[in-house]
C-alpha cells in the first residue's frame, strides 16, 4: 500500500491532468467531454477528501452542464415535428 502522502500526490496529479483536459474541452466547446472529465476529477477529489479541489472543480462542471443543456434547448427550437 502506498503511503498516504504519495497516494495524495498521485491523486492530485490525476486531478490536475483531468482538469487540464476539461478546460481544453471547454475551449473547444466539447461539452460532453468536458462534463465527463470534470465529473471524473470530482470523483477523484472526493475519494481523496480534497475539498478545496472539489470546490475548484464544481464551476467548470456546472458550466459544461449548462452549455450542454443550452445546446439541447437551441436544437429543440429549430427542429419541427410535422
């Protein structure tokens, strides 16, 4: 078993990697990918009990979900069922 300090550093690196990819996905307007990555980062932070990291992750997660929902609303306005 890894010592807790090393284990936490590995999780912190994983969270940082996921969030870096999530920010890039947000910039490319890839909402589903951004949501998947931020949700994975949140789960990793939760398992590490890294509450500060969790707080940092929530806003990009909410933004990706908001943008995904907005895209769905916009498409539903343009599609007509005859």
